[in-house]
C-alpha cells in the first residue's frame, strides 16, 4: 500500500465543514429560532417590568437591546461543539490533516451566520417596540453584526473549554460573560452615540478592531481548548 | 539555562529551595506591613479634602495592585506549564487563584467602604471598582473551571488557557471601562488619582505595596509546598520526608 | 504623629467606622489565609504520616 | 514504500497513576497488531497517543524514522482512526457524512465512490436516510465505509466490532487481513477473538 503525501485541500475541507454545519443547523430549525424567540421575549419583559413609558424606554433601549442580544447569542453557544463531542466527530476533526484552527473557525463562522447575523437583523424591529429614536436603527444592526462576530469567537473559547463537562452550560456563561464586556461597552455606546447625533465611526472602528483581534487570537485558543477537552 | 529550568521543574528541588526562601519572605512581609500600617494609620498626615478616611488607600491600593499582579502571575505560570510541562508552575497557579480572588474582594470592599464618606454611597460605578468587579468574576471563572474537571491534568490545562485568555483581555477590559466611565461621568472625583502626594503620604503606600507582594510570594511558596505534598504523596521522597526514614519499596525488599 | 491622643487616633476624625472596617477586613483576610495555609499543611503531613504507618504495618504483617 | 510507526520508552500517567511505562513498540507494513489488556489498562489511551490525539505522554514517537512532531502532517495524511464513538452525525445522511470525511482529508471525491463504499458495507438503499434513523450497527458500518472510501495505510481501530452482527464481523476481519496483506497496517483493540493469522501480533498492557 503506497503512502500518500499530504496535498493541501484546505479550502475543500473548510468549505465542506461550512456546508455540513449549515445543513445540520438548517435541518434543526428550532435551534436557529430559539435564540431569536428568546431575544424577543426578553425585550418584551422590560416594558412590563419597568414601565411602558416610551420616553423612559427610549433612554434605556440601546443597552437593553444589546444585553438581550448578547444573552441570546450566549444561549446557543453551548451546542457549538457539544454534538460533535458526543458523537465522536470532534475526534475526527482533530485528526484531519488540516489545521484545526481553520476548521474551528469555519464552525464559528456558521454559528455567527445563524445566530449573530439574524439577531442583528431582528434588532431594529424590537427597537421600534422600545421606541428607539429614529436614526439609530442602521447603527444598531451594524454594531450588532460586528459585535456578535467577536462574541461568537470569544464564546467559542469557553464552549471549547467546557464541551467535555457534563454540566458546562452555567459554567460557560461564568467564563464568557466577563470577556464580553468590552464588546458590550462599545456596541451599546455606538447606538447611544447615534441617538445623540455624535459620530459613530470611532465606536464602529473599535468594534472592528476588537473583531480583528479576536479573529487573530481566538482561533488558536479554541483549537488548544478543543485538544484539552478531547483528552478529558 | 535549560538545566536550571528543569531543576526548577522538579517538585523535590522546589520543595527544598522554597523551605529556605520562605522565612525571609515572611519576615519581610511582616516587617513591611507592620511598618507601613503604623506609618499610614498614625503618622501620615490626613488628606486636606478627605480627612482621615484617606487612610483606606493604604489597604485599597496594595490589594488592587496584588489582585492584578496575581492574575498576570497565574497566566505566566500557566504558560510555563503549557510550554515546558513544568508541574510546579501549575501547582503555583492553582494556589494563586484563591488568594487573587481574596485580594480582589479586599480591594472591592475597601473601595466600597471608602465610597461612603467620599461619595455618600456604598457603591459607585467607578472605573476602578467596576474593573475590580469584573476581575473578581474572571478569578471565579478560573477557579470554577479548575474545579469542574474530574481529570486534574485536563483541569490544569484548561485553567492555564483561560488564565492566558483572561490576561490578554484584562487591559482591553480596563481601557474600555475607563472609556465608558469618562463618557458617563465626565468630571467626577476618583478615589485615588491625585496630582501630587507629599512624600510622607506615598512612602508608607510604597512600603505597604512591597509588603503585600512579599506576603503573596511567601504564601504562594507555602501553599505550593502543600500542593506538592498532596500531588506527590505516592512518591518515595515524600514518604521519606514524612517518616524521616528510608522507605523501602517492595521491589527492593524482594531482592 | 498625625493625632494628639490615642482616643483621637481611634476616632479617625469621625471616619472611624470606615477606616477601621476596611483595615479590619483586610487584616482579617490576610490572617485567615495564613491560618488556612498552616492548617492545610499540618493536616496534609498528618495524613501522610498516618498513611505511611498503615503501609508500614501492612508490610510488617505480610512478612 | 513501507510504513513504520515506532514508540520508544512510552509512558502515560493519568492523574498520578501510571497506565503504562517503558513501552517499546514497533508496527510495520503487513501487520495486524492487537492491543490487549483488562479494562482501564490504557488501551484507548495508547491508541490515542499513537494516533497523535493525546500529547500528554513521555517517550518518543517516530513515523518512518522521523520524529512525530516533524512528520505529523504526513502521518495524519496516512492515518485512519475510528474511535469508540462512530463519529456519524445523526442529522446527516450516510452519503453526506461520508462526503464530509472525504473532504476533510482534502479530496472532493465523487458520489459514485461513496455509493460504492456504502454498498460494500451492506448499506445499499440507506444512502439518503438520516443516520439518526439507522441502528447502532448500521451507523458503525457507515463509519467502516471510510476504510474503503478513503484508503489509508495505517488503520487505528478502537473496538471496531462493537454493535456489528456476526456476518459483518467476519467481513471486517477479512478486510483487516486483506489490508495487511496489501502492505497496510492495522492497530486494533477488541474484545472479539480475532482468528489466528500469521500477520497477527499481540501486545499486552497491564
């Protein structure tokens, strides 16, 4: 039997992983819809608990929308690697002759595409319900789209660290939420700045910088964490 | 260099050398903390704005310094453990986490108490207090993650990775919280930032900070020694050390 | 000396509850960590000694 | 070109307990090596170390004479590992599962090959059924289809006979022997008694 040389094919592998995860999630639509329903539900709770007064709601709307979206994105994180871990395909992913960094990045990309992006697109509708002042809707969606990408990357580190644990869900939020704070500050800050009519480009630029930093560093941490979890 | 690193990695060697170092650090810590306390409490002049409540600075700032430094030390230990597989580094990281959390708590508590005479409230979302609160959560995360694994090897690695991720994030968190704070409270009074402090005010502070660092080193040495005994309980040198006599292993007896 | 008498020192210019509670909690926590570390060390060595004795007597019986 | 996987003075410590120590081992082309030992003796850990998943070991590994760290990519390109869990996604059909595995090693492959591989493990007619609706044995067979679909010189199989019926067991055993005869190499743990063969060698742990 002849031995093979490793002949690249990274793009094939990444593309196949993207297609596979997208197919899987689109077949279980509930898992995609749950965070969105959760987002809407949490936003419904605030006027009931605080006050239906549009003026008051308008003041706190940016923060509420961002916190609720952040929690909704967190909700779906636990399942990012869990089913792969349970059925053994995570082992196979680690043994592929391709860099694990690239393959795990593909999985995170699918997570953002089916969680972060829909949340960002849905946020303006909920903004209307919270009497969010006009002129900030585009910034809200854009800041969420940028911010949730960082959230998915950072959160995936926590998901990879806890995937081998039986009850990793609560622990996952404890690990990940403190790390989310910078994104939350600049995300909610961008929407607020848009309301006050200030320039938002600085905020968005920082959100972009945070995303770039997470893109550079998080995949390595995710890959290392997956290797640890598979040994557990 | 390499030989030194590997010698340092041997728990037995570390157990011996730390026994010699430990008393010096305890003595230095006691001396510095007692001197700094007396000076800071009784001899340093009262602040012209805050009066005597200013004396809380002598515990608040050293604790805050230590809280941040311990996290960095923990991450560095984690890196050493991951790269060179030196187990003593992981043991040190494991015992540092609770002390770091305790120091963060001290900084938070003293800051909150200080807030009453200064701001008239127990809690203010001040930049330093908020960062400290987040740091406390980071510490709790590392401690909880280490406790969640059944396999100690995996627990050590996972905690190391999380500490490293955390230490990269701490400056980002700190700057974003500072930025957020100045945005919302433009011209407010922060507890410890002041233009110029007279020598008799800052010198005791320096002494206290040094004392706290010595305390941290001494306590870490001591608890790492305990951790070594716990993890190496089956090794012959530990059994010999405990019983004070040469332990024969069964294989030697049979011969 | 920043104070004229010991009672003034204790009063801390009216800020006594704040200064002393902050210092007290700090001192308490530092002492508690030291006490805990000592107790931990003693207990460990005691446990190891007990274990060594048990192992010794077991080996003695076997011979 | 023949293959050779060597381990020198391999030792694995899990939580202060030595699973094995001082293990020297060499597997070459044309061999079926069965790792034996009681439960908890470290069979799975050894396979994980030898397949490059566990990095927490002492000793050295060599792949065709080169240190494993340097030859890792070439080693992985020639390895097929099947673990305890079959690694089959219940939400995907057997065809889709195999397509991912094929792509993972960098080949796009084609449907013809995958259909053929499924037929060979007796799953003709189940190609498009979600794998979640298949039995445990059938899912295991989907995983085993990778043996023919993506030919690799070194097979590392952890309990491959689990959940497979008697007919399938005989088939798989024949396949292992044929692989070794063709110059491949098989590392396997199993509770199932393998038929004696001149190619079969045993290594005992614990």
